[in-house]
């Protein structure tokens, strides 16, 4: 857990380095994402029938990840995606992507960041691995998990 002062400093630094995304660039990325077929594949996996409505459409998340990758040399972080989607896009582009407006201060950034963390729902839906994510298992717990089975031997893969 980081202190409020450390978060404030980090968000202020991010804000000072912010570059606005031109609408033509965002529109081009949006068209690429729409043409990829990923939205139609992912949305049924994360659809919820109950609970509060989704605050971050799959399309917007994929556009944000694509923009972050293009602007950061292939590196995609939740922080970069949050800053691009909620604070670097124009108001009309945010509306087209179905994103709500958050105030541009520490609490607003943290609220927007919480919606971007929806990526974990998508990863959980598409990852077939039975192993727990985002933490290291103690040896005694790891030994109780079933070992993945190989469908072929390494030697047969080389031949």
C-alpha cells in the first residue's frame, strides 16, 4: 500500500507528462479493434446478468491497451491505460467509447483506475490454467495442485 503523498506525487508526474490523443488516431485504433473480431469473442465471456452495469466496455479497454502499447514501446500498464482512456481522449471520443467522465485529480484517477482493473475478469475468462494468478504459492500448496499434463514429449516436438 502506498501513502497518499506518494500516490499524489506519482499521479502529478503522470499528469505533467500527459499527451492528448488526437481523434483521428483514436478513431483509427477503434476501427482496428472493431475489425479484429476480439470484441465479439470476449464480451460473451465477461457478460454479467446481474449486478451493477459495466463501467468499462470491452471495446474501450482494448482501444486503451492498443494506444498504450503504441505509445509506450509495447508496454501496457493499467496506469497508462487509465490515463489514456479517461484523461487523454477528447470528450466526444470518450462518449463514443461509452466512458464516463472522472475528475482530473487523485481520487478521480483512482476511481478510473478501478474500472480499468476489469482486465482481470477478461483474463480469468480466457485463461485455461488452473494455477492461481498474481501471487506465489507456498511449496506445500503448490504440491497439492494437480500437475499439468503434456500432450506430447519435448523430443517429439523437435522431430
